[in-house]
């Protein structure tokens, strides 16, 4: 098996481009869905989520390592938001 190095953040769209995911590839690794508030039609209280800003929320976290909490989680969400901003500006 060949070792590969991934970027810290990956953004994935499903083939029909109706859903977007944010993937953090270094510990603590996780996958979450990005929900844009103008398209918001889900009850966020059914999910674990982190509100990033007034435009999007990250929901449905799947943690591959021990989940981050507190300040560490807030820093991860801010960093993920930065990665998403760069992706959307290209």
C-alpha cells in the first residue's frame, strides 16, 4: 500500500451538486455536511452542528478520531470556514 499525503481540508460535492461536505484529514479527522442558510430546510436540532457564520452551518459530524470540543472545535470550524471560502472563491 502506498502512503499518500492529503491536504488538511477537502471539500466534496455529490454528483448532483445538491449537497456539499467538508472533510478534515488530520487528527481529529471528521466529515460533516455544509448547509447554506438560504437553502436551509432541515431542523438543525436533530443534528450535532456548529454554526460557522451567518451564511452556513456544519452539521452531521462523523468523527473518525475522538471528537474535538470547546476552543479546539471552534478553531477547527473557523479553519474549515476559511478553507470553504478559498474553495468558493476559485
